């Protein structure tokens, strides 16, 4: 049983971490080409980056943390601004947008968006499992293939975690992150 205030404490810690990422990314953004800020997209990007920080992958190492964006996820512009941030163990985030038919073997994590068909999502999910990549669905049509699904619920951005799918891809999430999810599937 959790101690009183335990969940609230870790919620504050996670939110502060996410807000620091937003502030860092915004500080280094090129304001001459940046669109007007959208708080929802900033929050989605912060949640994506926070998820990466609280995940463990067993088949990816190196100094870079390659994140691939496929299908126009709403968080993409803000996630791109976060390139260069330390994700874990001094691994710097690198971000690239790729087409649905591009190979994903070099991606440690993949963020899918709503511009993908269900068949494309299924193919990308299969590749993610083979490559031990984290698969995040940001406003997808169907989130049955993703390890983590971002959703909008009652004017809030929330996420659900599919632990069984993640384990098949040799991905694990911290208990702190799982305690913040609105749903965990096993």
C-alpha cells in the first residue's frame, strides 16, 4: 500500500521534469521560424520525452537516442525542438521524421501520428518489436499496436501503457511512470 501523498509527490516530480524539458527546448528554439506556441502540443511533446526518460530498453545503447516521427504526430514540431536533450545515461535525443515505408531499424523510439492507416501502424509495430523500439501513439486512429498511447480526455493529455506489448519488444517502464498512466494493460 502506498504512503499518503506518495502518488502526488511523484506526479509533481514527473511534471517538473517534463516542464524543464519544455523550458529547455523552448529556450533553444529558433523563434524566427517557430509557429505560435500551442500548449497542447508542448504538453504532448513533454510527455513523449518524459516517457523516454522513464523507459528501459535492453537492445539499444550508444551516445545518441534516435527518435523517429511517422504519420504527423501532433507533438512532432515540439519534439524536434527537444533534439539534443539528454534522455538517459548521457544519451542525446536525435529526431527525424520518416515516411511510413522507411526502415525503422535505427530508431530507438517511434512516435506514430494520425496520418497512418491501421495496416501501416501494424507494420511499424512489427518492426518496432523486431528492433526493440519503444512505440508511442500520439493521437493515432487505432492504438492497439502501441506500447504507450497519448490521448486527449476531458481537456487533458493522458496516456495508457500496454505492458505486455512493451515486454515483447524488450522494453520496460518505471513503476513511477506506470502509476501516472490512466490505464495499464497486461
